[in-house]
C-alpha cells in the first residue's frame, strides 16, 4: 500500500492537456498508450493518451460522449473498426477501400475517420528497403488486416496478389473487393495448394496463427512454400519472431515482424491528430526507445 507521507507533485497533466485514447474491447493490454505517450513526451506536446474499454452496444454513446468531452483523437481497435464507420462525419478514401477505420480526428461537427494500418505497414517496409512495385505478393489470411495489406499492395503497383486462406469463400470475397478498386491480377488458393505461388514472392502473414500462446504453430508448414519467398512479413509482434518467420528465415528469406507496423500506424495517427510530420531521425529514435521499453516489459 502506498503511504501518505510523501506526495509526488506531477506537473505533467494540466487543465490545458489534450486528451486522446483508444476504444475497443478489450484494451487493457494495448501498447498504444505506451507508444502515444512516449511520442508526446519526445515531441514536447501537451497530450495524454488513455484506454477506454467500451462494452458491446455502447459504441455510439461512447463516440458521442467522447466528442462532447472534446477528446481530440481516438484509435479504434477490435471489435469496432467497422462498426464505427456509420458514426463518422467523413471517411478518408483509403479507409473506405479497406473497409475499416482505426483513427478518428476531432472536428467541430464530429469525428473524421482514417485507416493508418496500410500506411504504417508501408513505412515499415520502406524502413527495410522493400519495394512492392512489380512484385508478386502473397497474403496469408483474408480478414481485416489482409484487406489492408491487399489494398496497400495494389496501391503501390504490385504485379499480382495471391490470397491463401483457410476459408476459400473469404479469400474470394477479398479478391472481389480488391478487383473492385484496382486493375491487378488477384488469385486465390486453398492452404493445401500453397506451393503454387511464384518464385521470389513477398509474403504477408496476416492470420492470428502463431501469436501468444499458439507460438508453436504456423498457418503453413510446407518447406517448398518457404523456399519461394524473398521476403516474409508477419503482422504478429508477440512473439517477435514467430515460427512462420523462423521457417522463412531458415529458407533464406529476409524477415520482418509486425512491431514496426504497430509503431508506424500509431505514429501516422499522431501525425494526423497533431498535423505534423515526424522526421526520419525522430522515427528512428522513437522506434528504438519504444522497442527497448517493450522488450523490458516482456522479460
Ligand atoms: P481477422 O479479421 O479476425 O482475420 C483473421 C484471419 O486469420 C482470417 O483470414 C482467418 O481465416 C485466419 N485464421 C484465424 N484462425 C486461423 C486458424 N486457426 N488457421 C488458419 N487461419 C486462421 O483478424 P485481423 O484483424 O485481420 O488480424 C489478424 C492478425 O493481424 C492478428 O494477429 C493481429 O494481431 C495482426 N495485426 C497486427 C497489426 C500490427 O500493427 N502489427 C495490425 C492489425 C492486425 P478464416 O477466413 O478461415 O476465418
């Protein structure tokens, strides 16, 4: 129990502090407060960022209430990335294509919605000198994250997209969505025919297989498949190196985990809210600091 003999005076939060937050369910374990508050301290802005768990059926009241209270910006996470869309005054065209919103910016008459997942992933690729232009892309999974990856790949002039998913109908629905917006070759494959992909492809693992307690699993175990990859990106960041990435690395692929995407999507949101652009130098310092803190938290 803390004693009342000493009072730690905090000058960090004042009457002028701008409030930001994340809405989802659950949000207790979200890394967004760590990332956003670190960026604000580094940039010297008078902002604070907190978690708002919102129960099923309460989203509309939560959004209206946050706006009335002047919450300057919100991140939206599972399970509300789609449900929030009808509650917004305007949605950015990229978020409309992806069909999900993860960032809200306060405007006088309501919140404006953005999706920073695709941009965050793209920045993570750039930081690793990966260019998608004219490349064959493989996407494992066909959920919300896969949708952001496909739209990003098509937007940055990839040559073709191969969607491999447990439920082929979902892969087909995603392929149709991509074709609706972009003139690009999109193929779908069941997991059992995964080796029918082109050589030297860039593969994005977007399923939740291999995360946390399922860390000894991978959506694909086929060695022939891994031998075809030049680059393997797993959107999972816990563990840092999934079994999928280990197998890809053993087969000679360059590997990237989802931690960069997580940080850069958060920084994109920060840039939208504060109408600033962080320099490459700032990005490098922040990602190093946040990664070190994350590792300290997990040892
Ligand atoms: P989602 O919409 O629920 O989609 C999940 C996908 O995984 C579906 O395609 C599903 O296949 C597949 N799947 C689930 N369990 C499976 C299993 N046991 N075997 C084979 N396939 C399985 O989820 P999401 O929002 O796209 O998120 C997916 C992953 O991306 C999560 O791990 C999440 O943490 C990660 N993510 C990371 C970031 C980041 O910043 N790094 C951002 C967003 C998401 P079916 O169609 O057959 O059901």
